[in-house]
């Protein structure tokens, strides 16, 4: 078997490839990876997890709003205005400081809560084919090239190109906003620019199996998954703590 592909997700457009082409590009087979290949891939790509920054406590997030030099300039200006007897100006400046700090706190705290919610959506365990045998492992150990299996009630452990689907439907509201479960199939889709919701031959980390069963080859793990990209964007939007 070929070595596992050296890059996890290079905008390949996995949905536009056949199942056989996907396996070939990932250096895998319908029997999955060997334990040695999986170990090498795990060392290369790291754990299959949402690895954003550690969450801050609410107090830490609030105090971080005062790291800006501009905030301290405004505070100093408010104090000077108060000392000079310009009470209205002083109150206005402090009101701006408080409003800015509360706004920043709300944005960052909301981002922390959203990321925590995304982490809770990830699967704790996954069934994978290793050395030709189906085994259950912690989801953090899933790597590109692994062949995973799933059925109704399961959470999908990673982004995968479907190899088989039996009456398979998946709830993808977290990614697409669609409440109705998406019907899945295995045929390649030739349009390379399809949005996530239209990639019917793929399943995605953090989504759930509503009905049926399926098997797929993992094409992306951790922060390279669709949900990992969302977590990165949320963190970036609420970051600016320095």
C-alpha cells in the first residue's frame, strides 16, 4: 500500500472524485490503514481534535479588554477631566470606556461559548478499519486515510468521502443550517465548487447519522475539517486580546 498522502486537505474537491480515486490519493484501501501507517499519519497530522486556544475565564476576558493603550489613554483623559472639574466630559469618556469594554467582553465571551459548543459536538469514539479489522478507538486517533464506519445515532468523527451508504441520512444543521436530514450517496459529483450542503457523497465531523449506515475514507481531521474551519473563524473573530 502507498504511503499516506503527505497533505491532509489541499482543496482536492473530494466530492468530485470517485471512491476509488479518493482511496488512491490517500494511500488507503477499502480495508483501511495498517496500525503502522495510522501511527505515522497521527504523528504527521496530530490528534483529530478542535485545537483552538484554551478557554479564558469570564474575568480574564473582561480584564483583557484593558490591555489596549488607547483604553488607558481614555482613562487618563477621564481622570484629568474630572480633576479639572469637567464632570460631564469625564463621565462621557468613562462611559465610552465601559461601553467599549463590555462590547469586547460580549464578543469574546460569545466566541468562547460557541467554540465550546463545537467541541461538544465532536464524536468521543469512532469505528475504524485497521489491519483489515473493524475496531473502536478514541476519535482523536482517527487519521486521513482511515476507513470509518457509522450507523444511526452515531456522530461522525471526521470529514470523509463515502465508500458505501445504505439508506444513509445525516443531520448537518451545524454546518448548513438545514433542519432536514441530508440524503447521502456514493457517486462522484463533477461540480468542484459545490457548497457543503450539496456534497451528498461526503460526511462531516460533528454531524450526526439520522438513519441508515455508511462507510467512508477520512479526508480531513481536526482543524482541517469543515467544523474545524468554523472554530478557527470564530476564534479569530473574538481574538484580539493582546
